């Protein structure tokens, strides 16, 4: 297989786009060590911080999405889109990629559209069961489209679809960490159960408020918390949990392998990447689907696991009232926890990153 390909990987905005992108890059590098990578993201978004931490270079575009809550904020959007195309033209001319991979997010569309205009091979990864608008628009001229699930023909040309599952970070797949060590890493008591709260990389209001309103209940039931709040809610949560020895609070967990190892039960949104990771780490989980996801796909994601007795679900609108009582009840049902773990284990897909990397390299060879 020919070595030394140059790749641009475009996308970001949330961990659900960023971490698969990193996983794909690392898998290509494993199969083709002399390949090189440049990431392209949106200025001010979390990829500008997380990608360099993973050891890759990133360029930022001056682009944002359509603001549905304030139409006046969209006045400058056409200018930003136009400017982003000049930026990707400059990046492409200087870097001269052999291929461009898009994972979703604001920067995906201008980068892949320009690459397609220049005749550069493009590949798409779609993590969700309901495809994003950028990926749908790019699909016709894309070379291959990698999807997490089947039945995606309504979004993409059938001949281009390759069902691979979602690429998961290597540190999650190979997460062999001692539970006691992991709990102590967060400054908690290894003799008590731990509930891990991960409302997505940007935070989740309903989950955060549910936890905040019920901190005493966790303490009364001898439960500890590892609580990822997102940046917006962090200061409030830190103040609320001050002095509570059973709570570790942070805006973002960089060592998720330690968090998963420490956890007995997980509270999570039900984005595609969260589900992929939770299947691998085999933890009892209570999902609170994000209610404004396109076509309510997070609820559909969670329902698939609920139907297989692999997870529990609380709707976002009911979270304040129902979430914490359901988690506390689950913490006392050891048999139910084991049943959920046994069933979620059946849904594991571990090698999606390698499968995607192999197919991209074979296509380019």
C-alpha cells in the first residue's frame, strides 16, 4: 500500500464530531505511519483546543451556523461563509491534500465542497441515524460515506454507503484501569458507589439542574458523583457542591477512561458517540435525550437500547422530577444493573476506526 498520503480532516463543534475525527486520524496513522494530517475547524469552537491536545495541527475558519434563536445574529453569515471559502482555498493550496475527510460541524461544508470542486477525493463520516444537513448536501460528490447504522439510503446514495459503526477513542477501547485507582484519581472514596454525569461536551441544562437540586439525595443514599457540567454551568455547580466530599465537579473530563472506570452508573445524553462509548465500557446508563436534536434522533437512539433492556431513559421534560429518583433506585437494583450490562455488551463495535481507515487507504491506492 502506498505510503505518505496527506489528509485534511474537517469538522468539530462537539465531542461527538471531534473524537471520531481523532480516532480516524490515529487509525490511518497506524496503518500508514508516514501519512500526515491537518485538521480544519471553526474558530472559537472546542476543536481549536482539543485537536492540538491530541497532537495534531489545526487551522480555524471564520464560520458559524444559522442562529435560530436570534435572526439578527445571522446578518453576517453570508460574509462568514464567503470568507471561509477563501480560507479553505488558501489552506488547500498550501497543504495540497491527497484527500479530505469530513466528520460534521460548521467547517465540514466549505472544506469538502471546495475539495470536491478541485477534484480532490472526499470522504464523509456520519455518526447519527439522522444525517446532518452539510453531509446530505456533500454526499452526491463524496467518494465514500461511512455510517454508524443501516437504513441511511434516504440521506445518501446507496452505492457510496459503508456501514462501519462509530470510531471510538483508543483510550476508551483500551481502558484497562483499576476501579479503585480511578475513583481515587477523582478524590473520592473507593468503598462507595459512583454516579458519572456526562451531559455532553457542552453541558446539558436539564441534567445539571436535576443534579444540582438533588445533591443531598445522593449523599443520603451513600452515592458519589463525578459531575461534568460543561462550561456554562460549571461555576454554579462548583458553588453548589462546595464542601461536599462525595462530589467531584468539572466543566470537562479530559480523562474519560478514568471516569468510566470509576463509574457504577452513568447519566448521559444519547448522542451517537456517547452510545458507542457506553456500549464499549459496559456501564448501566440512564439516558436523557436532547429534545431538540434533528427528528428527535437522540430519543430514537436511546429507545433502541431501552427496547433491548440495555438502558433506561428519562425524557428531558421529566428530568427534574424523575431522573435522580430513577438513578437512586437503579443503584439499589444489582440484578437490573447486571442485566443492563449483559445486554449493552452485545451492541459493542470496537474497530470502526480501523475499518474506515482501511477503506480510505484502499480507495486512494
